[in-house]
C-alpha cells in the first residue's frame, strides 16, 4: 500500500493514500467549509481517511494561505471561506443595463480567474431575473461582490 507523507510544523504525519493528492484534500476541505464550517477537522478526516490531527494540519495550511478564516478553538472552531475581494459600488438606476454591473464592477475583479469561473460570475452578474429582483426596489442600487 502506498503512503503520502506531509509535513506540518516540523512533524511528519503518514496518511494512508486513497489516490488522493494534496490539492484534492485541500479542495475537499474547502468544500466542507462551504457546506458547514463546524467540526471540519473530523469531517475531513472521515472523508479522506486520515487522522483528525492530520486533517487539522491541512486546515492550518488553508488558514496560513489566507483561503479561510476561523473563530474559536479546538473542537468549537468554526471555519468560513475568506472573501478574496470585496467591493461595494453605488450605481445610478437610470441607464443601468444588465451588462453594466458586469463590466463596471465584477469583470475587473475576476479577470485573473479561469474562463469557466469567469463565465459563472458573468451569468450571476447579468442574469435578468436576478437583476430585476435585486434592483427593482432600490432607489440607488448598490453592488457588493
């Protein structure tokens, strides 16, 4: 059976490999945090077949990389995804077309992301049903991305 060795804080932990690489474990951790930020260490450990201590090492690495935030300590710790960009703009309602929010606010913030991710953001920013609901009652619509 093959083993994947990871080093955290100078200590070496052995993880039984289930054809899961480091990036897959990190992606699973982010997915679990997005679903529910409570008890992530234990849930990640069960999901990928590792000890809770090793799972917590991955969570610490995500904290150090600035991808997540955490409150509390030990088992009461709650994780949440960290906003990588935050921008608030007020736009005049007159002349506010669907694509204005995309071009003026969102597109510059997601320009460095992959094309498929930009397409998802484009859909969210320009979907006419979303915009009608969001902006119909606003005197001066505000957009927070």
